[in-house]
């Protein structure tokens, strides 16, 4: 099928660049940026001992920090675009000397561009964090550098060759690395544009059509980041947040792992699209495994970082329990929070225990409580938690350079 042409009435790069250049953040926008800064910096600090940290030497600061912000899969998510906005835009803003406004400009471009790409783009296997992320990173870095609309649009066009990334990378180091590539490419594109490199902004229109997007879904309306950001409370793929939260409800009601014969999960197939590992053997695979997510939610007092290590996934109790999990996926759906999740835990003796959940804690429609946010930052940043919570943008950049290099 031929790629659909973008709406000739919408020139994508100039429209988004003009919006970004004119952005005047509201107090609510600035509060979202403040929360995103603390959340992203905390998650990146938590990853400094991850094996991927030893691979990042060839990358620039934005790429290194983005990889670490994303590798634990504990970073926030924009639901309409299925994109991890802050893992790209916080590191890029910090590495480029920008603050909240630069972050919000990049985040708003990424949210809008990702929404124009839509669920069909993600459902075909694209990694929207990278595809929407590279042009958004360019806009973020260009705004941080003080560029006007023309410079921002040129930077976005120069980032088009880096706007790729696929979901088959999930469960490997390539997932966080391709996010890093998008961040570094955006910074590089903004610097090239500032140095006088030319590019045709219509390249973004052609790219959008080629990857199945629809420019008619672009809208400058609403807050800087339309629909807000979902905050994760478990360090794994967002598609696991709802089934794990539902399983935790059954656990809190006294369900014991040893009493369970079988667990049946029913949910729209779209809601589990990224969960590609049914029989995980590594910690990274476990982050994208519905059976393992259910197992750790039932087995562990707190399914935190230790649960998503190779040792955690390889536990005999976890391997035994995950083999008792069955998925019954309803056809269709659009998005990771489409419909609801229904879980039936069938014991060896007695009646099945059931739970249905639409929104997990941390979803935009069920925001995390201040206590949940503090607990997450403390888990990630340890003795640095109080400092991270009170960071401004200059302080955050200095802390990441000190702790993560840059």
C-alpha cells in the first residue's frame, strides 16, 4: 500500500517549530516539568550500576543520560503517543543547557508528533520513543540554544534520518541504546542547524507519511504536554503496570502463590502488545513478560529492582508460577490502557479469586500520590533522594555530570 501523503494544509515542521518557539509555560506545565525532572534524574541515577552503563562511552551526554533514564523501564510515558517523553527530553534539555521551557517545548513536540503517528504506528512494531523522539530532541536542543522557528524547523528536518527504532529491541540493551541514539541525534541536528546547515522542513512531512502518520492529528491546542504523563511505580514496561497492580490487589487479599493452580489474564490485545517474552530468562526480558509480571506481583513484597534482575527472573518459584499464567487477549484495541484487565486466580481447592482494573496507580487519570512519588525517588536515588527532589535544572545537570559523566 502506498504511503499516505500528509495533509497539504499542514506543514509539520514549521507548525511544531512555531508552537515551540512561542511556548509560554503555564504554572501547571511547570509543575509537570518539575516532577518529570525529579523522576527522570532519580531513575537515571538508579541505573548507574546497570551493565549498559559500561557501553556508553561512544555517546554524548544526552545519549548517555537518556540510555540510563530508560534502561530500567521506570521512566514516564505519554499514553496517546506511547512514547517515553522525559527519557529523551530531560537529558537533552540538561545536556543543551536548557531548563523547564526547553524541556516542555521538546516534550510538547514529541507528544504531538507521537499522537500524529498514532497507535497503528506503534502496533506495526515501531518504537515511538525513538521515532517521535529524534525530531523532538532536535526541537528541545534548538529551543535551549535560543533558536527561532526557522532554526527549530531545520533542526527537526536534520534529525529525520535518526527517527527510527523497533520494538524487537525490547528485552535487550538495544532498547535503551536506540533511545540514546535519538537523543544524541537531536542535539547534533540542533548544533548543525545553528552552524548554518540547510535542510528542507518538508522532509518531516514525507517521513511522517512514510511511517504511517497523519498530519491532520497535529494540534497546538491544550497544555504543553496534552493528556499529561503516566508515572510508573514498577520498574518495567508500562504494559505491565495495570496487570501487576491488579495482581497486587489479589495478593493483598490473602492470595498465596502456592495455592494457585492457574492464573488467567483477560485484556485487549493492544494492552499487551509490547510484552513479547512469554518465557523470560533474563531481567531485561522479564520487564516485557506478562507471565513474569504476574508472578513477581504475587510472589514479592515489593516488585522492585531486584525482581527484574537475571537472578530474580530465574528463581525457581517465579519460573514455576509464570508457567501457570494464561493470557486470553480480546482482539483489537488502541493503547496500553484500552479497556480493562481481568484476572482470575484459580486455586487448587475452592472458588476462583477475581479482580478487574481499568487504571493502575500513576496513570494520568489516577495520578501518583506524593507518598508514592517520594517512595519511588527514595528507591532510585537512595541517600541522594532529598537532593533530587529539590533540584533545579542547573543543579540537575551538574549532578548528572558528577555521577554519570558528561
